[in-house]
């Protein structure tokens, strides 16, 4: 699996397989992720929503990499946000 780690606070393209690690106000790290299913021609996807929490970004990333490998991701983007560097807003995040 090819892994690309973006600079802290940078978003991935909306159509990319990615894991997202975000630090919450109580200083824990939340893991979410999304990926297309391996061999799925109909655009089915899998995701981590409301996933586990971790005491470090490194532990969250390790769990996310294991999940991505398990679902067959070939190219994964890792995005991270901290309290000091929240994720930048992208078009999909902006109000209509």
C-alpha cells in the first residue's frame, strides 16, 4: 500500500481513500476513514465512523493503516488535525 501523509491541517481530495486523525478538545485523537471496496465496480465504499479514540496520533495512524490494509486500499492519504492546526475547509465543508 502506498501511503501519503499530508502536512498537518491539509485536507485530502474528497474522492481519495483516506484516514483522518483529529485531536479533540480533551486532547484525544479520533480516527475516521473511508475507502472504496476492493474490486467493487458499483462504487461501494467502507468507512470508519465514530471510531476508536487514541492517546496519540501515532497510535491512531497505526490503527488506520491496519484498517486500510485489511480492506485492500492500494493508495492511502493520511490527514491529521491538531488543536493548533485544524483541518482547512474544503468546498464540501462550506455551507450552501
